[in-house]
C-alpha cells in the first residue's frame, strides 16, 4: 500500500511540474495531453487506495458498538482526516469559490454587457454632441438670417451679436466665412483653438442640403461644424465646440479593452477544468494519507484511553458532568482518570460561581450606565486610591477629555481644578460643595461641584453654571444701569443750560480772570457732555430694542461701517479683504451696523493705544466677510495692543474694560445684539496681524424667508 501511495504522489507531482513548466507553452499548451495522462493514472491509484481504506473503515463501523478500541480508531481517523481536509476545504473555499466565482462573475453576461456597452456609451456621447451641434447651429443660423437686414452693414454690432450667439449655444468660437474660407466675422477668445480653413469637401457637403457638416478633431478633442446660411449671398457659419479632454482617447481605449476581454474569455473554461482536476486529485491524495496514518496510530491505544477520550469529548461539548469509571483500569491509567474526574468536578463548581458573579456584575453595570447616561450633570467616581473609576459622557464633554474617559488615572491628571474640592471632602469625611472656574481650549466655564466621600471612594458631580452666572450678572448690571441713567440724566440738562447762560450773561461783565472764567465754563459743559454720553450708553445697554428683522446685504453693512470708521479716524487704515461674497443676511440692519461700528471703534482705540508707546508700524484694521455652511462671519483684526490673556472671556460682561476711560459696555452691547440674532461673539488673537481678532457670527440660511421666520420666533 505504501508503494502505491508513493507512485500516486509521484505522478501528481510530475503532472503539476509539467503543467507549470516555463519551457512549454503554458499549462494547456503542447504538454496538455501528457499532463492529463499522468493526472488520470494518479487519480486511478488514489481511488483504489481509498476503496481499500473504506473497506477497513466499514469493518470498524460494524464493530464499534461492542469495541471501544474501534471507536477510538474511528476517532483518530476522523481527526487526522479533518486535519488534512480542513486546510484543503479552506483553500477550496477561498480559491475554488471566491476566485473561481470572481472569474465567473468577471466573464458573466452582466459584466460582458457592461464592457460592451461602455464602448456604445462612449460612441453615444460623441453622437449626442453631434446632435447638439446640429440643433444649436440651426438655431444660430436662424438668428443670423433674421438679423441680416439690420446688422449686415454694421460689422461691430454683427460681431457682438455673433459672440452672444456662440456663448449662449456653448461654442468656444464661431466664424462667418465665405466659400474661399475668408473670415467675414468672428467671435473667439484667447483660449479658443486656432482657425482652420474647412476643406472643399466640407463646403460641398454643406451646399448639398440643410444638414450641418460636423467634423471631429480627435487630437484636439473638439468638433468643427459648417452650415450654409441662406440669408446671405455667400456666407457659411463655422463653429468650434470643445469636448472633455481625452474623450476620443477614452473611446479608443474602450474599444481596445473590449477586444482584449473577448480574447481572454475564450480560454477560461479549459484553464478552470485543468485546475479543478489537479486540485481534486491532490486533496484526495492527502485525505487517503491522513486516514492511513490515523489508523496506524490508533492500533496501540487501549480501551481505558478510549473511554477517557469519550469523556473528554463530552466535556469539550460543554457537559461537565462527565466522569470516567476507574474500577477496572490499570493503576497508571486510573491515576489519569481520577485526575480527570477531579478536574471536571472543579470546573463545574467554578463555572457555576462565575456565571452567578457575572450575572450580578453585569446587572449592576447596566444599571449604573443607564443612570449615568441619563443625568445632565458630569459624574466622576474615584476609588480609595484616588484613581478614576467612573466617568460619564457629560463629564467628558465638560472637562474636554480628548484622550478618553481616563479610567485608572489620577484626578490631578484629567481635572486638576477639582482636586481641592476632593481633598476637602476627604478631610471632612462628608459632602462638600463649591464653585470652580475651569478653562479648556481658551473657553472658561464655571462649574458647581459637589463631592461625596465614603469608605468605598469619592464621587464628584458637577454642573455647568456659566450661562446662569452670566445671566444673573447681566440682569443685575441692567438694573444698575437703568437706575444710574435715571438718577444722573435728570440734573445734567439744568447744569449745562446754567453754565451756558452764565457764560452768555456775565462774560462781558468780567474784567479780570476772563480766561479762568472761560476755562471753568467750558470744563463744566464738556464734562456734562461726557457724562451725558456715558448715561446714553447705560440707557442703551439697559433698554436694548427688539430687533426688526428684514433682509439686508451683508456686504453693504460692512462697507458702511468701514466708511464711518475711516471718516472718524483717518490716521488708521481700514482694509476690506476682497472679494466679498454676495450674502443676504436676515437681521436688524441698524443695530447690526451699530455692533460693527462698536467693534471697529474698539479696534481703532486699541491701535491708538499701541501707537502712543510704539508709533511704528502704522495703524491698520483689516476686515473680511465669509460665508460658512450655516453662518455669516464678520472678522475684524487690528495691529493694536491686543486682548489680555487673563479673564479674556469676561470682556463681554458689563463694565469690564481694559481702557482707562472706557465704560465697559461696548462689547456687552455687541454680545447682546449677537444673542438677539441667534449668533455668537468670538474674541481671539489676530491671525494676520499683531493685535486682536473679533468675529461676529450670524446664522445664515440659503432660504432667507425661512431664516427670518426662525429668528423672529427665537426672539
């Protein structure tokens, strides 16, 4: 049996070597009859060996009911056969199914239709362009014939008319020529192809009827067409229409690919058949060898081992109640059997304990996750060692944890601002509450943090109260501003009128210290005016009018504000970055203009403050207007003193200012205007200059009416 197996293996190897020999003309070349002969002989020998082994297996199957050794024989044979067949089956699945099916799909009727239709589609595209040229040339000819009585004697007007017709009909160039090819009128541009005189045959074709004579120039990817005009004695319309670059080359490549596809399809069946036959013979050869080796290895195994194998199979199937009877076994085998029984008993007890613990832990985990995901506050849990054990999604967002929840890390690594609250809770052994200021990525937040400590660890919960604090502070300042404006504004007018009356009535009567008198009265009037302006700002902040929404040109709003700043401060240059987009903004144009004016005024004052200490470089304010996906942004940059790094987010609060004589209401009013419009005010450092950058972002929608309705409802 061993000799026959060696002969079969040798024949298969020789067949594969001959089929893949580079000296022959491929696997199905002149050597194909010899390859098939060797494969056939080897296949017959393998089938004979398989029949012999099958007869032996049938004998074992008949005896397995009473002989445990027979069952063990069959198990060994099955295992060896599986070890041999499994790789072959996997290879067959990947190569025999995926690759072969992939080849079949490649040469399927659908793919063939796609490949063949691709050339048809390309040709159809060319024919469609010819039809387009014919239709539009006829339309141009009708227009030219109708315009002949009025434009024939005015070459300039006729040329403009011809250019308009060419542009409207999609032609890069159009000419009016005579029979000799001389150009009577032309409409071409700098990028148009060079003029070529049509051949005589093209003129003859155009004279035969009313059809348009179209010629393709594949090297230039364009069409040229000639048409006889009937409204002129000797005139032809000659047009040029370019196509997509490379369209004719793609058409030729598509036709060549179709020919190559048809040639490849003819030899597919023979190659697949030879491959399948050699593969099946190799698989059978390996399978017969595995069965033979399994039967040889099982001959020396006794019945106790067969029972142990059977019990092990039950355990492998999940039955941990399997036990091996050791009553009649030899001592050497009995030791192994008893160890097996102890192992199965321990495994069963451990499995039951693990299942109970897993069910309990999983139920607790699901409950905690559901609770933490549902709360709006951030939650961080710390173990007794002070390391993070639980972090919910809201905490990740509020703390801006870009590297993940941070499980197992120290609290000082992910949120050092909360360490003091946690330490206080540990020291007091109870609950602690405090407000904490947090800064992440240039954005400041105020969190109300509550810490609870017990023996199992510490839990931190916190809410974002930034907007609440800002709203309370703004409401308080509005009330203060309203009271100040009411109490101060009433006596201002009598004071100013009294000072003016004193100057008019008594100036002529003063004979000494007239200069002092003038200086004092001027000071009173000027200071009253300054206080009046301050009171007006208080009133504007306290009583912001409701915006009246309408559609405005955002570009015009910016240009007006820039013009006003240029007039107010000619020494500071104000630039507008062109081109400005065409954007219609739904807003209150008056108060939006006020916001732009305030920001530009602040920029001019910042530039003036910087030039006091450093006159160079000259003052510069740069403005721009951009349209995003859902917003319109006015950006204003300057080369002034810039914004402070500390408490930058508080600059939009009332009465917070960095200028000596500022009221701190300018940016507060601008922020209020932006909030009334559903937008936001962004403060930062300039990108192209050395000062500050302020961005006024307004919501923007392509549908102006829808945006207007949405803003009115929001306000």
